[in-house]
């Protein structure tokens, strides 16, 4: 069956930075790959898939499943020692699906042969297939964390290590790693961003002529893929030859000390963590010089490398936007030029030399001033107020959903999992074969079954599956009281800081989040449930306060959101975090007035809380009431919701640990 031609690389319109980043990685794979960020429908996948046809063909050992080169086979190759003839095959583009398992990525033990023949047979995974080629991960930000860690470790070390089921295997895994993602669906963690060598942001052109040409070429390709590919074959062949020449040249390109100082000055100017940025910048500059046919790295190579290698490394806080302004880069380049021209003193050698440190990064200061105003003394709701500056974020305590779930892998609540620790064996459920339990079940019957060889004689009823327990990500739905009773500057600042702390915790635990706010006459779904936690943080920073407290309407909005999400994703359990002082002031029956209306508003809120509890969602009420006289309405809400009631200060993990230590220290000591 003839494969359908891929869209030609040379036919791609625009995306100059993306094309350059991919080509530089093809020239020098040690750069560390490319992360492509961009909105949907910007041809990210099309450009990446087109790259494979430009890579030079590979000389391989014919019978090696791990793609060893005849000139220098991997001495630790599981298929070695090699004695078969050499062959040639095209460089492969291997795609890693978002739903892939760990076994599919790194390989696994061939359990059938291990149990029936008594041999340790290893089945290679996608890392072996991608060796000396391209490994492409579409929607890499949706890939499970444990797979991302394995993937990036292999990309950094150039080897894959498998330690499982009594098998210890290591094989070469050198590949060009390319990931694509839509930031609207959630960001990568900063430490994972740093592991990608280069990052490019792509967006659709707003030029009419460019958009017209994109559509024209795409329609022509769909009408006749083979003919369209043949039309651009010569241009792609020229690019492929340029890559081959640049690959041969890259080892001969000189990196002068002046340009090395320029690179170090740039990284220091942008205050990046660690030394990976310096190495990536140096390799990218060398590759750029080789690509343009130069014998030595020049300032233009360093500048081109900086635009691709530095923007995503400036992100320190999970809610910081990746990227950098053009004027910042220009200023940093100007300062780096002074270091390149100045030879400076020779650094001392040996263990007593400098550690490369400079001034420690300055911690960002919290904005001063406030947004909200104090509550009015006459008891009337204050007018709409500007957002209050949140208090500094803290490390939030773990808020869990009770019980055992089956949701998407994460780091919050206990769940049955494919990748967690094995807790027991079962004959009817579980993931994968529990080898020890299977052997134990089969062993007593070997004599009766007439075993005579090295392998076990197995029956279907011997097989046991492993029950594994891990952690899942949840839907964390914040319901925030933004009414006038919460609008006092200190109180709303503390609430905003607490929500931002909980959002940071949700980001780290890979949750989906949503935000419901209620004030004035009704509630609002400020943020529909999403994996993009940074958007939720931005909405909270701009939260305005004032007006009455439609608490019942806010809880009914929560009920509707939870029910809708249960239909969309039945396996993801919900955790409702309600932050309020409990002072409901808006009743369903608007004809009431005075004390009757207040009592009716509280009763409506309690009934609405019971409806939320009826959805099965776990709930936590954060009591934001302060002052000398407290009504305790939040505790009544918590009882109706069926969850605990916490004080605002109890959300801090440090405060909880301090209380535990104080209780322990107050216990009487044994004589």
C-alpha cells in the first residue's frame, strides 16, 4: 500500500521561526528539540511532520531493532553483538499518542515468552523506534506527567533505561524531540519547559495575501497530494542537501571566546536558572553558523539563537507568561556586546575558582495599596469596588476528595491507576499482569500438569492482574463570595491570596479548575472548567467586589456546572471550594423585606447547598468571617454540603504543620 505523501516542508507559508528552529535541530540534534506553542489551526503538526522527509537516510544494522549504526553500534544494545549486514532506511518520524502507556513508550517485558519459554524477551518501545529520527508529541501539555519525565530524561541523556519485572536494559535513544501544544488547554510546568531546547510561538497571519496563499496551497495538496509533492520535490531535496552539508560542518565551527562571553552575558541578563540555557544557546549558535556556511560563530548567530532559546526560560512562577518583549532582548544584546568586547580577567581554575554566581535574583515585590473599601457603617452594601491587591501566596494544604476514584492521572486524590503502586492482585480487574501472583497461582499445579521443560505450564485461571493505586486530578470548582460584606480591603486581599495559592496548588496537581463568583443580584460563571489554570489566576486578580450576597444563586450555579461536567467527564470527581462569610442577603422571594428576607436568604442558601451535595461532589467551606462577633453561618453551610469548614488561615500548609507541632509539644511526656 502506497503511503500518502506528506505536505512538503518547502511549501509551508510563513512560520519562519518555526522552520528555522526545526532546521537547526536537524543540523545539531543535541540542541534538545523544539516546543511549538500556538493557537489551533496554525499548521503546527503539518510543519513538524514535513521535516522527516528532509533528514538524511540512516545506515543501520539490518537485524537490529534499536537502529544501531554499523560504524559505531551501541555496546549495550540488547540485540548485540551484531553480525548482520548493513542496510539503509529513511529517518523515521515516530508519533507518541497522548494516551500512550509507559510500556508503549519505553518498552516492556514480553510476558508471554517469559512465562511460557522461561526467557527474558524485551519488546522495544517508541523510544527505540525514534532513535536517530524524530519523536513527535502532539498536545504535549496533555501528556501524563510520568511519561513527560521519562521522555525528557531520555532526550537529555541520549539513552533509555528500563528497570522492571526483573529486566535491566539500557539502549541508545538519540532523537529530535518536537512537541506541539495549544496554551489555551494548559501550560507546561516551568521545569519541563526548560528541558526543551528551543521554543517557538506560532500564530495565523493577519495578512490577506498570506492567508490566501495558505488556503490555495492546502487545497492544491488535498486535490492531488502526489502531484503537489512532486512540484516541491526539488526544493525539498535542496533543503535536505543543505542539512547534510551543515551536519558535516557543525563539528568544525569555531566558538570564539568573545561570543561565548556574549552568550553567558545574555543568560545572566535574563536571570535564567542553571546552566542549561548557556549550553543550548551555544549549540544553537554553532548550528546557525553551520547552517549559513560560516566557519565561526558571530554575533548574528548568537542573536538568532537567543530569540529561540531564551523566552521560555524566563518563566519562574507557574502563572508567568512565557516570552519576552523585543525591547528587553535588544537591551540585553547591547549589554552582552560590551562583555564580548571586554576580555576581562582570566577565571581561576580548580576547586577554589568562582562558582559563577552573581547577584541573587530579586524577589518580586507585592503591589502596594488596596482596591476594596471598608464596609459601610450603615449596613448597606458598598458600591462596586476595584480589585484588592492579593496577599502573598503560600503553600496550600492538600485538599482531597474522599474515597477512591478512576479519574485522569494527577496528584490530588487517591485513585485506581495504571501507573501507581501495586497494592494487590485480582483475577477479574486491574492493569497488566501481576507476575508474582501469577507464578504463585501456577506453581502448585506444575507436577499435576506434567511440566518437564524450563517454562511454566499456565492455564487461563492462573493469570492475576495488578490493582494499582495512584493519584488523580480533579475538577476543583471555586465559588467565591465577592459581595459587599467581603469587600473590606484586608479580607478580600486575604481571600484573593488564598485562592491564588489554591490555584497554584491545582496547577501542580494537574487539576481542571473553574471559578464561580456571586455578588449583586446573581452569580456568574467567571471561568468555565479548564486545564489552563493561569487564566483562572488572571480572572481572580481582576475580581471586583460589591453589592449584596446572592449565596443561593451562587450555589445553584455550582450545581449546574458540576452536573454539566459530570456528563462530559464522568470519571473526573469534583471538589467544590466555597469561600464566603455565609451572610446571604438575596432571597428567591424578592417580595420579602427586612428580617424576613434575611432569614429566607439563609434558608434558600442551605437548600441550595443540599442540592450541591446531591450531585456527589465533595465540598469544603472556607469561613472568611472575621470580627469580634461571628454568626457561624459558614459552618451551617458546610454541614448542608456534607464537608468540613476551615478558617481562612487553615489553608496554609505551614500553619497546619505549626498547629500539629504545638499539639504534639503540649502532650504530657511519659515518665
